[in-house]
C-alpha cells in the first residue's frame, strides 16, 4: 500500500542588507591542486602601473589582458574574468524562524509565546555575475626587461660615484614589489631575473648594460687569477661576496653573472661552492664581448675576427679556451664583414636560439678604434682598486 511522505517546511527569508559576494569557478587542474594534502600558496597580482616609468610596460594591444587581475600558482597564471549568469544564484545560510503576529500599528513583530522557533534559511546575497579563471601565459622576460632600468658603470667615475648617481636617478622599487606587478608565476619571473642579470641594490632594481657586465666579468677573471682559482672546477665563492661593508653594485652584478652561469643541478654541489656551466660561460662571454663593443660610442663596433677570438679566449678558463669558436654564438647574432681584405665581426642582435651562422657582407673601411678602455673597480673593501 503506497504511503505518503510528509516533509517539514523550511522558511525562506531574504536579508534586508545583502552581502557583496562573487562566486569563483575553479578549473579542474587548480581544484585538484587545492585539494591536495599540502596545497600551495596562491598569489593575486594586478599589473596596474604605480610609477610613471611603468606606463609603457603594458601599452600594446597584446598586453591589455595583462592589465586585469590574475591568480598565480607556482607554475601557472590565470586571468580573472567576470561573466554574467543566465539565472540568479542566491547564497543562503541557516537561521532560526520565529512565528510573527501583526499588531495594530501594522508592524510585524515576533511573538515568542505562539510557538517554538523552527529551522529556516536566509538569502544573504544574490549573485548575478561569476568569476572565471582563464589560463594565460606572457613573455615574462620581455615584461620584466621593460620594467628594469639599465645600470652603466661610468669609466670616468669611481664606483662610489656611479652608485650615488644610480641611487639619485632610479625609482625605489624593491624586487618583491616588482614581482607583484608581473602577472606570472614567481618561478618564471625569477628565471627571467637571472637571465637578465638583474640585481637589487638598496631597494632599487636594475639590470647591467653589456659594457658593465663585460667589465665586471673581466675583473672577476683578474680576481680569480690572483687567487689562483680555476673557474672550470668547483669554486668556493662564499667569501667572494661577503664583506665587512655593504657590497658595491659591481659586486652585485658579479654575483648575478655567476648565478646565471652556474650549473642548474649538480648532485654533489654545496651551498658554498659553485660549478659554472661550460656551455653557458662560452656562449655568454662571446656574446657580451660583441655587445659591449657595440655599446661604446667612442670606438668602432667592428673587430678583426682573429682579434675577437683572442679576446674571447682571454675571458675563459684555460681549459675552455678551445671552445671560443663562432658556431658557439646564437644564429644570426653576428655578421662577418670584409674590410680592406680582412675579416671583421660585428654584433647583430640575438634571438637566443640555435648555433651561430654568420652573415657575410662586404663593407668599406671601418672607423679607427679610439684606444683601449679603462675601467676601475673595487670588488671588496679590503682589496685595492683593480685597473682593467
């Protein structure tokens, strides 16, 4: 015999003051990540420029999506977008309903003597729009590079004078603040930071020019030669960066260079020792030598090919000198020109891909060089000034 099941009635009320809530729809991969036993920390990032020098960072149409709010994990960035829903969604919470009676003044009041309180629900918010997460990716290195000013050590000034000029002309933006302006995972930004040899000095961030990087590396080679260290082996640089006084900008640049050229993973590496990657060192020194030459307006950017190879070899450890060959450079990054019957080489830019293939052109006589460059640097407070 069929039976009729009775259900208890639940009162529904709508709160007079509605809360401002948004529902966030999580992608399946992000939901799995947050449901793991140890969910990672998430970051909300907005790329709204806080300084006038940042106005042009996201000015192109392709960058407009980067201006919105982003939710970032360690490996993925999601653009937060607001979308309308076809049906309104109410957010409810449990409450207690009390019977009411109408008095003569037409004001509804509860009369606790009529009945006992019963279960009820109250709508505390009405959601007409929802937030969705759209996976996105950006050229993080390009975005970071546009945010970083270029630091160039002056040949005519001391290290202290160059630092004072840098502090007076640069905007005070810390590394953490800079990372918060780029809508990408911090791991990607950190890799771009290393690739650009970026550094933070007294709350200001910058990247060194090629001429500054070349001068600093030349001094590193000079310093390790005095210490009789072999850059091709395990080198303990722990004492190299630790001084009684605050490190100079050039010391920070040296540290950035060495970290960038270090092997990514070595099973026997220690915190105090560094092991440089042979391929990275050869490639970077060859590129920087040509780039630095191009940055110097007082000299001819062209070099005799044989002279260039010889200078390149002098920037390498003894056991790696034989690697200084042109096919170690990126494809299309240099051009070979014939000047008065002699082959010269000039920097053409780099896309950081492939092994080098030279462009061959014929040029008229190049301008004469204006002489050797002089550069002074003091790596440690205890050491005397080193002349290049």
